[in-house]
C-alpha cells in the first residue's frame, strides 16, 4: 500500500485527494519506481482542470519524478531493482509514493545528479532541449523571444540560450521576475504588466523581430507573439498557461509575414528509449558543466499538492517546484 494524489472530478486544486493506493505489479515491459522526489508542472493543472480530457476517473496525476527501481517486469533488461532512475514523459501517476510506468520511459540517473534535481528538471529540461535544439535549432548570435522567462521552463531556457550564444528576450510579470531571468542569462526582459511587448521587441531587434518565438502562455499572448516573429519566422506554441489557443484563422500567418507555426509536444521528440536517453544525457551534461543551474525555489509535501498547484497557477512561484513523498 502507498499514498498518492488522485482526483475523481475535474476542477480546481480542491478536487485533489491524498489517498491510500495499491499500485499494480509491473507488466512485462514496465517498472515500478519508489519516488524520492516528484516534479510539479503546469500541464498537471490542465489534466486536473479538464483541458486535457481523461478516459476515466478517478485518476492519478503528474508526469515527472525520480527514484529507485522497486520492481521490474519479466522483459525489462535496461534497468534493474535498485537502480537510480528519472522520468519526465509519464504516464500520469507520478504524484505517488510508488509509480508503475513503461521501462522505455525511464532514464538512468547518474550518481552526480540528485533525485530532487532530476525531479525538478526532467520535464522542463527535456522540454527546453527539444525546443531550443530540435524544434528550432538555435544558432549563436540570434535574438529570440521566450515568454514566462522566470518560470520553470523559462529559467532553464535563459541559461541554455546564453550557453549557445543566443540573446534571449524574456517576458515577465514583475520586477522581481525580471531580475531573476536576467540573473539566469536573459539578455533583456519585458514586463508585460506595463510594457508593450511587440513594441519593445521591435526596439530591441532594430525592427527585425525574432526568427523564433517560444510561447508557453497560450491564449493571452498568441497575437502578441505573432507580432514579434520576423517574416518567414517560426512561432512555437508549446503551452496553455492562460488557456488554449482556439479559433485560429490561418490567413493571419500570411498577413503577419508568411509565418510558420508549430504546436510541439515532448512525447513526439522523446518517442523512443534511445532519443529519450540522448536528450537526457545532453541535459545532464549541461548541468554537469555548470551551464545550467536548477533553482528549486519551492518544496511541498506530496500531501500538500493542492496548495502547491494553487501557488503555481497564481504565478507566485519561480524556478522549479517539487513534491516530496
């Protein structure tokens, strides 16, 4: 028997329950992980709130964690009981003391990367890897726009972009978050609470705009983001912190300068064990070299997940937040 967070109906943080739970025995190609730390991410609120519908309820929650392999299926040969592992691509259920998931979804965790660090960085770090290194392969000297630069993904993106020699302009909601993003390597910041983002991007780029804009905010920033993309540039819409982007007229892409748009997801990039491990190894290498430092600014007990999500949704968090079982 173990403890986990589950929800029986979609809604706000109040629907989350801390309950006794009997995890299944791992199937032939699955492993069971005893979590030591669990990652908290905006996508968790999308599942809880119903933006991403689920086939059945009650459901567990969370895609990211790190721990020790507790049991393995009969066909698993990549890891063994006692191995240190981390995961960031689900399936749902990471908000739990024990989590069963496909062996293909875990990566071996080097001894010099702590459980807390891995839980704080796997989903956000792998997301940053595919955004900056695959969706659009950044080159030194470019100037890009990244929304929510003081958040979990943004905090890593600021550092990774700087390491690549890229000038990252980050949007933030306060002077405190602007200072945080700048300290992490953002070239410039724009406080959208009182600054015109598109106008400032024009000024900062001498009227050229950006070859790529990364937008994890969604509905509230969609049109502004398009106004910041250079002609024939790429708009990367990868999140819905303010709600989903809907009702898009493709004609707007031609009006704004023959723009490209993509709506990527981590699962498409980390689509097999080899790709996942390769992405994770690059991420761990950036951490090991000191190019990326992970700021775990908030720690909550697993039983306090509802309060943790409340703080996240209210944008009162910076950097990464983890849950401790």
